[in-house]
C-alpha cells in the first residue's frame, strides 16, 4: 500500500499537476489540505478570471459543479476536471432553464436577466448578464435604468443589490440553505459574545442579518478586508471553510464563525484522494455543450467586462 499521509498525497498531486500541465483552482470553502496545494484559491469571480487567463492545458476544479462549468464556458479548449461528480450547489438547483424561460415569458419583453454565477450553464444561456457576490451591485448599475432587472436565483443577494442601487429589480425566490440558516438571533448572540469584533457577512445571508453586519463581502472580499484592517477580531458570516485562509493569512488576528453549522456539504466532498484520482484518470471531465456554451459565455463575458 502506498503512503496516503496528507503530505504524501499532496506531493503526488503536485507532481501530477506538473506532469499534466494542469492547474488546481480551489474555492475558499474547500478543505484546508486542498486549499494548501492549490495554484490559486479565491471566490467565484477570482476563479472565473483565473480560469480565463491560464495557459495550462488542464484545470482541476476543487469546488462545485457550476464553477467547473464556468471554467468550461470560458476555456472550451482546456480539459476541466471536477474530482467529485455530485459536488453541486443546492441553490443553483433551485432554478432550471425551463423555469427561467417560463418566467421570462410572464415578464415584460425588455427585462434584463442577471443570473448569479451559482447557476447551471443552461440558466446562464438564458440570461443577459452574470454576476457574483463580489460584483452584483456593479453589474446591476451597468444596466440602463430604463430597463427592469430580474435577478436569479438568490433572493438574499437580490435584496442586498436592491438596497445599493436605484435600478428596478425583481427576483426569483431561491437561497443558499447554509447562509439562509444564519438567523438574526444567532447573529445577535455572537455579536454580544464578541462586542469588539467586526462582523462580516456574505450577501447570501438574510437581509436582517446583513443589517447587523459591519461589512457585507464576497469570500475573497472578506479575506482582503481582514488583511488590510487594524482590527484584531472578526465574526465571519459565511461558510466556515473560509476560516482556514483567514487564519493562515492573519496570524495574531482572531476569527469567530457567526454559526459553526454553516458548512456546505458539497464544498466538503472533495478531498486529496479524490483530487489525486481525478488527475490519474483525467476524470470527471465537465464540458458544456457548444450551443449552450456560446450563449452562456455572452452573459459571463459581459460580467467580466464590467
Ligand atoms: P463567493 O463568490 O463569495 O466565494 O461565494 C460563492 C458561494 O458559493 C457562496 O456560497
Ligand atoms: Fe451553493 Fe451555498 Fe454551497 Fe455556496 S455555500 S456552493 S451557495 S450551497
């Protein structure tokens, strides 16, 4: 039997990445041992940008399905591997292309559809623009005010955007089960326990929670804020995987989860063994069919251009 210690697996993965001319991209919620060997860790916007820029022939995506799809949309000539086939995003599953088409038929003709990047490629293909948690307000502001906007699937991100733009926005009733579960009561409790801490929350949290937050940020936005802040204590209102990069980059600062139960099960499915297997077998390849890719790419490109 081979050496399956963490460091041995990490070495094997790094060696195979070199051999295959592959790059490993990991989301900020991934397991610490996966993040530690990634070529790049980031939020959804960072990861899409990295995917669009890399010269590597293979992208190993340690994240969830829609992220690998976005890489495939942007890099059709590269092989995009997702180590775990059923690592999905429950919120992305809350709207299908058929449901969005039906909704569009019910709305005014001139409505501009903005889809959160946490959607399937088919849903992006039905959308005018994409956005992430880092740029939703900017993307909405880029739309000519004469046109109404429909945002999907996250009702909490949409309500946050409505608060920060004068555009007219309606939205789908989807949500992230983990962020949406952070209650106002729990947020108040943790704030009372750490009165001097800066409370940072992700825009996928409920509006009442965001009202209590000092800062509303994407995952990479939180990492940048903590690094540049003189404050020593932070309450983190997002998936707990982010505590790893935050603590690693900021020795001497303390990070408290707003709720230790905010754990995205799908983000935790990918381990080192699965990542190694993906590189050994060059499976599971995620490839968006060309007709969908071309239409979805327009929405993603419009976002990247903003
Ligand atoms: P970020 O783009 O902020 O990393 O968020 C992605 C995500 O899935 C949040 O739940
Ligand atoms: Fe989807 Fe929520 Fe998991 Fe992010 S944390 S991938 S939005 S289920």
